[in-house]
């Protein structure tokens, strides 16, 4: 419809024009997740800042995913945060589709749908291998780079998937329970507890929770995959429009496409040439 020059354009008009399609990032079959289970996950997150979900995927799947990473890791880290005895593989969503089922697992998306605004984004996806002799990572909270004072609502959430068993000695992520409720003061390392969980499990935690990779005092490596998510109006840690090509995005499911930024945060954040960025992926 053509507008006259003196017409007043409201935000609701822009919402109708630009965001009529794909308003939610809800994953396929999220509605099949038992609401009581989701409620329990949300209660744990509100109380402690994290929830451990054991055996969410099979050990066979965890082993298969770890095998595909065997020769893919980068050299060890450049500083004590990355870890001098820790290998990482960044920009995973631009390298393989094998981890998509973890990123868009219905149990995870059901929680994200409840805590973040529609069309939330994948902020970062990487694999991490902690080698024997690695020291504990400094405690941090994942949305600390968003300059907003604490205490406050989390602006992001993260998952860490155990591709190996997480034990108290092999570098399991350490977290400080209830630290998401505190102000900006960093807690003492002694307050952190190891997130012990079987292979195939995942810990989901708020971006305001203080945590860090644990010290690896064992004789084996500890491998994990992490995906982080953020509100749709924030800048992501990884630049997904460069890390994932348009051709690669076309191979993704529609929920994952939206989490990569092929979506509109109403009324017009994320638009391309005044229209939904999903049009970029459509056949010419």
C-alpha cells in the first residue's frame, strides 16, 4: 500500500510490514516438551542460576560428535582465559551441521522461549578441549561485556554439553550457585562447585552466573561443546553473518536460521532493504 507523504507511520505499522512472518524462534516440537519439566528447569535457574540436565543425548551421539572434532581443534589458547593447555574451535556453525541438534534442542529452546524475547540469537558456538595440567579459568559471567549494572535480569543464557564425562578432577565447569543474584563483586574461587555430570548431559545457565572452566588434575582431556544465546537486540559474540555463509544458512533449519539473525526484532531491527532478512535466503 502506498503511503502519502504526510501519513504518520507508527511502530505497529512497521511491525505489520516487517515482522509478520516468523515472530518466534521456537524450535520444531518445542510444544512436545512437558510444561512441568520446563517449569522445573526455570525454577532451578531462578534459584541457583543453572540447571543440570543429565543424559539429554545418548553417549553414542556424544562419542560421534567428539570423533568429528578429532583433528579440527585450534592450537592451545593465547592467554589464561582461553587456557594455555586448552584447545578451542570457534565458529562451529560455519564449519559443520553436526552440532545443530544440540543448538536447537527442544528442551533448551523451551527454556529460552520463556526467558528471552522472541527471535533471540545464537551468540557463539564453540568446542573446548581441556588438557591435563590446565589451571582453573578465571571466574566470569558471560554477559559481562554488556555494560549494564548488576544485579539484573540475564541478557543471555549458555549451554555446555558434556562430550566427555564431567568430573571433579578433569576440568568440569565450576559455578558459584546463586551468584546470578549478586552485584558486580567477583566471588571467591572457593565458592565455586564443579558441575559433575555424565557424558551426553548439559548444563544450562544464566549469563549472570559466575563460573569458569575447572582445573584438570586428571590424566585425560575433557571435551565439551558450548552454545550461547542472547536477546535479539544485542550484538552477538561471534559475527554470524560472516562466520556462517548464506549458503550454509540455507542448509539450517528455519529456527536456526532465525537464531543466526535471519529474523526481525520488531519493529525493524535486523531488516535488509526494509524487508525480512529471510528473503536473502529465498531462491532468486
